[in-house]
C-alpha cells in the first residue's frame, strides 16, 4: 500500500515504505503539524473582483491553507471571495488587513 496524505498535507507512510527516509519524512510531518497548529501565512488578495482559493501542498509547508492564522493583505478594488478546500476540518484565525468597505467573503 502506498503512502497517503491527510487533507492538511501530512504524509501517512505505509508499512515498509520509505526505507532510509523515515527521519526526513517524520521531520517534515512534524513541521507541518507545527505549522497547522500555530503557523502564520500572509495571502495577498490585492486587485479587482476575484476568487482566491487557499491550497494544501502535500508534504510541504507552502500551502496557503496549512497555517492557523491567515492574514489577507493588499489593496482591493472589487469584491473578494476566499475559498478553503472542502475536505479540511480545521479552525482558523482570519485577519483582513487594509481592506476597506468593499465586500469580501470567506
């Protein structure tokens, strides 16, 4: 059975797989857990009307939905929609920065 990933990108290694790399992969998983529990990401939603999809990067810290606190930055000139992947069961601290009276929905 091959390794699989959780909805937040943490690798679930299969028995007998990844010989010689368990230390590296376990450290990557622990980094991801730390990021999900207390990490911070700034995501720009600058510009006109648009939809911004938060992402998950399997086994990496680069996904925009893989942090506890997400700050939305940038000057906007139109309505904004931010989406979170449907299979994520998590809670977030969301902060809107420098966003004026235009409509934004998360």
